[in-house]
């Protein structure tokens, strides 16, 4: 490993409240794994004597592999809706977030086969992966847990990196960095490829289409701006994110996050738990 990775709460809904319930930090992968993995992450919580916490996340277009206190070890495909996880008692998750497209070399087929699914690690990496998973979960030190996880992955790394992984990751990075990108056909034209070709490449390597990726990053940007509490001009934000009108933006935000943007902003300002927390 090469050290820590800057933390970001993008995608974590109601992050200020969330970070009072758990702690998370990130570490860079080894140079051998770096062509495929963005970072390792460790999440810890201690809620003994407190109620469970249900956390909602607008996931990124990335596959994760996670090892959780209690024995759960799984590969998590991209979640199209809001990902919700409930934690209680005390525990730890050790995970790796792959680059967009970075999990394709570990599969025998397209990453879209994992979308919306939670797959036990042994189904992808074989029975020995279950043995490794138990060691990862039991490891008292983070460094040991991450080393075991990396060994499991590096045993499956191809001899030559697939250049398409870096190409796809760069395209997704471009979408993430520029919230004004709002149309797949224009993106494809800028890249010098056909729209259908771009869609096929995303299904193969990312697991979802470029339209979903564009929409997801727009919603993450909107949620982050709402949480900042600076009196958001919703009409101006809608226009900035490529919406024809504010009403369309509000409908999309409500459908994605589960609450209208103005209410979400109030929840963040007051520390309200949101719908998942209210149900929890």
C-alpha cells in the first residue's frame, strides 16, 4: 500500500449525521492492484447502547468487495437505486472499491451481470475465498486484513492489464468532473465513438450505461450542494446540471433520493435522519 487516500463524503446521504455514527478512512492499493482498484476502505462503528443506524448512499459506478464483522463477504455490483445498510452494536467493514471497469478482468463475463446483485466472494473466486474471507474478518489489524484481501485479488490479476479498463475509467472520471455533461450522444461524439459502441463498452466494463452514470453524478452533485446549506437556487442548479426546467430536476431528485431537494436540504441542516433512519 502507498498510504492514505483523501476522504470524501460524496454519495453518502446526510453525511454530517452519518459521521457521528461511524468512522471511515481510505488507503491506496498496492501498485500491482492499482490498475484495477481505486482504494481500500475501512468502516468502523460502535453503537453499543444506541439504536441501530440505517445509512443511505448514492453509489458510484463501481463494484465493491466487502468483508464485514459477522461473516458476510461479498462482491457488490452497482446499485441503481439508493443503497441502504443498517449497522448495530459494534463492528468493522474492510472493503475495496474498484475503478469503474476495474472488476471486469476478474470476471468471466460482463460486469452488467453483477448489477443490482450481492454475490458471495466464493462464487467468483472459488471455495478458498471463503477461507480467506474468514481470515480477513478475524484479522485484528487493518494492514493484515488488506494484505489478505489483496493476495486474493492478485492471484486472479491477468498477466497483461486490459487497456480498456483505463479507457473506461477515464471516461467515467470525465463525467464525474464535469456536471454539465448531460447527453450520451454528445459525449460519444466528443470521444469520437458511436453511441451504441459507448453503451456496449459501459455494459461490458462498468455494469450500467453512460446515461445512468451521467444521471447518478448529477444527483450526487445536487445532494452535495443541498447539504452545504448555502441557500440553493434550485432553478439555477437544475439549469447547471442540464435540466430543461426545475420541475424535471425536482422529480428526478425525489425519485432518486426519496425526498424533494428542499426537504433534503432541511434534513441536512437540522440533522434529521431521513426516511431510512425514520424507518430504522
